[in-house]
C-alpha cells in the first residue's frame, strides 16, 4: 500500500517573512528599552532638557518603517504560491521587510 505524502515543501522566503513578523515587535521593544535607559533620553522625558531635535525626524521614520515592515511581511506570507510572480516578488518583499526592520531599530536608537 502506497502512502501519498500530503506535506508540501516549505518556501524558505515565506519562513523568513514569518520570522521577520515574529521578531518585529521584540526588536522594537528592545530598541525602546535601550533608548529609555539612557540618561539623556530620561532627562528629556522627565524635565524636557537635553532633548535631541533630531528625534522629531527619527521617530516618524521608525513609525513608518515599523508599519512598512509589518505590511511587507504580511503580503509576503499571504502571497499565494500558485501566483506565478510570487517566486520573484516574495524574495523582494522579505528583503524589504528585513531592511525596514533594521531601519526601525536604527531610527529608534538614533532618536535618543
């Protein structure tokens, strides 16, 4: 009796997109923990002293990069395998997702 395997081969780009989605929030939280633990940012929050004017630029960058990373990750995961262009689009989306996630971390840390 022959058994037919119903398991399909995993797409490594889809796995990468899932990993990126799972690690997006912890990476962002760790960046904020680092920023909030600095003396300079603590004085800025508490007393409004020594605030870096560049924070007004970096925080919107972090905000949009966070949501851009989440959106590209969701699209990369949800893209059906049967779509012919998925083989080309998914690697581009996952690379953009990872780049945006790194941008989130860097811009949050730069805002301190």
